[in-house]
C-alpha cells in the first residue's frame, strides 16, 4: 500500500494571449499528483480543469493509495471502473491519467530505474517539432517563434490556423519564408474547417510544402477525416487523435482509415497505461504514432513506442514544465533524450515556486 496520493491544481498565465482555430485562452491549468511510498514520491500531471484535482482527492486517491505500488495497471483498471457513472471521457480521463503517471513514476523510483528503461527503450532519442504559432500572434510574433526553433536546430515546426480562414494562406506563406525550405512545416486547424473548405485549404498549403495537416475537420468527423486523407495532396499527412480518452476512440479512428498519423496524449488517454495501449494499437494497424504536447511526461513513453514518429514540443507546456520542474528535458538539436541517470520521469516539483499559481 501507498502512504498517500494527493493532487493540487496550478493556473499559470500565458506569456501572451493565445488562440487556435476554435478556442482562445490566457492561462493554462496543470493538475499535479504526488504518490508517496517508502520515502519515494511519484509524480504525474495533466493539463485540464481544477475539477480534476477535486475528483482525484475525493474519489481516486483512496483507490490508488490502497493499491500495490508494483502494479499500476491494476490501479488504472480500478479507477476506470470507479468513474463508470460519472462518464469516463474528459475530466475523469484526465484525472486517471495524472494518477496513473504518478504511480508508474513511483514504481520506477522504488526500483531505482528510469521510466524509459522500465518500459523498454526502443529509441535512444525522440524527434520533436516546435509547436505554437497561435492565430492570436502578429505576423512578427509568428515568424520570430518559428524562426527561433529552426535556428536552434529543430527541423519541424507547427502553426495554428482556422480563426480567420481567409488569412491562413498568407500566414502559412510567411511561416515558410521564415523557416526556409529545409524545415518541415505543419499546420493545425483544431477542427475549424468544414470538409470542402479543408480540401481547398490543403491545396493552398501544399504550395508552401506543408507536410502535416492536423484536425482539418473536427476529430469526431471520421468520414470527413477519411475524405481528407484520400484527397489531400500527395505528401501531406492527415493527423488527429489528441482528444482520444480511451483505446476504443483510437480503434474507431483507425478502423475508419481516418488518419495517416495517430496522435495520443498521455495526459488525457489514461496516463502511461493508456498511452501504451494507443501505441500498441498504432503498431497493430501499421500507423505511425505522434505524442501530443506535455514533452517532459511523454519523453520516456515515446522511447518505448514502436512506431513513434515524433513528439510535440508545445510552447505553453515547455514553458510551464521548465518553470515548475527540475529535470525538464532540453532539446539536443531536433530531439529530446531521456536522462538515464535519474529514476522515473526524472522530474522534481519546485513546490515553493508554484505556490503563487496554486488554485
């Protein structure tokens, strides 16, 4: 049994107003879980609403605390059963994800192993792509951010589109000019377009050698994604999956032939346990897998994913993880490498630094 499991929520203002094709925000909330046993502290987290912390503390913590620290999968199954009548997608899935990550981190620390080693290292390093380029950015902000990543050695960058479709072609042209012809350019509409609009935009983006079109239509429109995948210009991958909360979501997406690359987010899809399920499914369907945001948490998981394509190096989460954790990974050119000298995720919460952001 564990000594305790507890969650806290912290809301961190963004460094500038941010927006994508369907949403605007000025702050990000991170819910951090600490699981304690035999003097070790396992750490997990998710990016969601503060309500997830309440759910963890009032319902999930007792389940996790009464579990075997060497069997996080068993705790995961018990938590899934416990939220049956609450509705698993959304807040419940995010809460389970954070607790599961903390339990896996705790297990690795009790064994004095890096989590990447415990899961099985298939990749010594993980390719990343710089991600931001928010639709709220001015042309100068957009080009400076993307150019900064390119100059640092990151060879793939992504920008948001969809808030003002009539401006997207010009913004993509400016982005291509900023990063040059050798850097891969990705776009993410966050489901802002309808099907025919997305097809028309794909042709415009292809002229700037865009090779990744994420959520051109809403991610639940599997027929629409399939249409885009079939008719998009050659060389342009259609990607989605970040809003998958369980393995059945990913299974439906892959059965529909909806994506060229499956995205999974361990802070939403069930933590380490859920991410490994998504990775196995992608492997079974012979589809590449890309990890969505939260790079410090995803790094060891990506090392164990057979069909890994890359990991999203998302501006908001990179900034927060560097602020609140010691041990957050730093890019080496266009990749992240796990610190195999540290157990678990290799992260330590700077608790005193976070008090100003506590909810």
